[in-house]
C-alpha cells in the first residue's frame, strides 16, 4: 500500500466527515459522552486494523518501545481538539469558516515552529503564503 499517495485523500475525506459529524451533534448531547463513544469506536477500529494487518503480533514490542510522554500528549490534545471543535460549532461558528480559521493559525504556527525547532527552511514564497493565509482568515471572518 502506498501511504504517500493515500495519506492526503485519507486526511481530506476523514476531516470532511469529522467536521460534518461534529457540526451535526445535537446540542443536548454531552460532549464528554460523545467523545468517549467516538474514542471507543476508534479503539475498536485500531484493534481491527492491528488484527487485519498482522501488527498485533508485534504489539508487546511496540508497547515496550513506545514514547509514553508523546502518547499521553497526543491523547490529551486530541480531546482538546474534539472539545474545541464541538464547542466552537455549538456556540455559533460556521462550518464554512471555523476549520479554515483554525487551520490557518495552526499551519502558520507550525511553519514557525518547524523553522525554529526542527530547523526546516521557509522560502520567501512560503512566508508570502503564510501572510496570505492570515489575510484570508481576516477576509472570511469579516462581516
């Protein structure tokens, strides 16, 4: 399987379904129960994929060699992302602008972090793109 080719469509389709589902959750539903239920489905999906791919055989080794600080951070921040989007949509953010706004700020922040922390290179054209992203956020959020 060529994950280099499949990763982008997987992210796009998953993100579309994710945001449509988040926006459609009834206001009376408990956010924590929704997230807990969704993560239950995610756990079952991961277990099924581990079994289907045969990676379950390496499970003990993988668990032993895991960087648990990073796993905990991913888990905690995943809940933060879930709650953040759920409350953003519940408090009136439009599905057409919330993800773009958050994505632009996240992307420009990650570009700066990548440059400072991971020593990645930004070209002048990359910087122009970041500025355009932020200008775009202002444009789509101006009433």
